[in-house]
C-alpha cells in the first residue's frame, strides 16, 4: 500500500518554483531529460510490483482511486484549453487559474510570482508526463485484475520466485537443506515446480544477469516484492528479503 500511495501522490503533485520572480515549471519541460520522469518510472514500477501480491478486492480499491485521479486530469484539460490564447491576448484570469490548479492537484508550496507563457506551456508538459504514467499504471493494473479473474491463469509463483523463497528461508535459518533434500522441501511447502529447476535458479541468486548463464538471476524488484508476501509467516526471512528489496530499489534510483 505504501508504494501505491507514494506513486499516486507523485503523479498528483505539481511542484511550482520561482526563477527571477516568475513561476517556474521548467523541471517538467518535455525538452529536458527530467529527474521527474526517472522518479515516476521508479515509483510506477514499485507500485506495480507491490500490486502483484494483492487480493482482488484491494486491486479494485486501487483502480477506483486511480480513476478518481484520472478524472481530475480530465477536468484539468477542459480548464487548460485556450489558456495560451487567453494569456497572449491579456484575458487570462491568473488568480482563478491558480485556484483551479490547486483544487485539482497537490501543490505543496505556491510561491509568489508572475505567470509567464513558459509556465503555461511547461504546465502542459507536466500534466502530459504525469498522465502518461497514470494511464500506463491503470492499463497494467487492469491487466493484473483480468489475469486474477481468468480461470486459466495460475497464481503459483515462478521457479525463480520459489528459489528466492527458499533462499531466504535458508538465510533466515528456517531451513538448511542439502541438494538431495530439495524435492522433499518443495513437497513440504506444496510447490509444484521442478525441484531441479528450482535448485538451478537458486544457484543463480546474487550472480547478476551477466550473460554467462541461460538462467537469469531471480533477485529483482518484482520477485522480491512477491516473495516478501510469501514470507509473511517467517519474520526473520521476510526481514532479509525486504532489506534486499530496498537495496535493489536504491540501485534502481542510481
């Protein structure tokens, strides 16, 4: 839930700055490779991976919240229409325009400053950028829900995820199998995956995707998010998985 809330808050926030007495949104400009774009991409990924292990009812709640935010964006575009023309001919009601922005978005701080044509154009870029990530998230969330509704879709974890599950059970001192015990171990935890394939994936954990092996390293943000849910009955193992999750998240930001 925290990752979803962080994504929604970022999507719905407009940070206004000032430069030389003018309101500034150049950090959202389409012409610049913005840190905003990178951060939205990161938060979207975290929120989507977080959603993979949620119940259908919770996903529906998220979808409803997303639709509310999308409606705010739709309202903005209706208000924004013609603003460049109003500014050019001197009929723009600046005070009303700012009130409308603050009503539709989270504006942490509104500094005093002059509205310029660049501000209006960059506001367009800002909302376009945020809309793209919001709509992309909505699309992926609906696909996740559709898969959960499909009778043909299995919710069983992948081989790599099962390997990570046992990796953290072993690291957390819950289990300590030798190679010959892996088949019995999978039966104990009621996994249907091939014990040999699970063991092969287990051997790749922490090796990175260096191209030296056909099996990718299972330790990635998506798998770690799902494994954290599967490990909820094993606090010590879950804590280790969460530690690696946040480490991977920091590496993604860098």
